[in-house]
């Protein structure tokens, strides 16, 4: 009997893809991918958003395991955690084989249909 509960890895992927679905968050990840830890203010200065909005974006990234936060007094610094990105990339790579094969089979089927109709 299969459980209807998503697995922990499935839930983690859901959080990752949800976080990546937003352009502002993808831009933050792009900045953090350069390797340096950045403050919330540094990340927020690149966008026309209020500080609470930037904080919400950072919270989504943090909950998805895409960033880590360190606190030094009142300064919050964020650093990219690449593991969640690698997990998403691995999932996509595993499914790409299926998608590519399915598209190739569909293309061959359509070619056969065109040949029959000609």
C-alpha cells in the first residue's frame, strides 16, 4: 500500500521549485552564487521592493534550504546553500531522459503519420 503523504525529499523539492518560481528570488540566488555572503539590505537594494517584502523572499529561500542566515548583532548575512539546487538539478536530469525519449517517440510517430498521408 502506497502512502499518500509526500516524502521528505519530495517536500524539499516542492519548496525548492516554489522558491525558484519567483524572479526576485532567482535574482537573489544569482547574486549569492557569486560566493560572498550578503546582507538583507545589500540583496534588497537591487529591487524596487519594501524591506518587509525582501525579508519574506529571504524567508522563502531559507525555508527551501537555498540560503543560510548568520546573525552578527543586528546584521543578517545570507549565503547560498548549493545542496538544494543540486537536488533539483539531479531530479531534472533524471526526468530529462524520459522527456527526451517521449518527445523523440512522438516525433517519430508524427513522421510516420505524415508519410502515410503523403
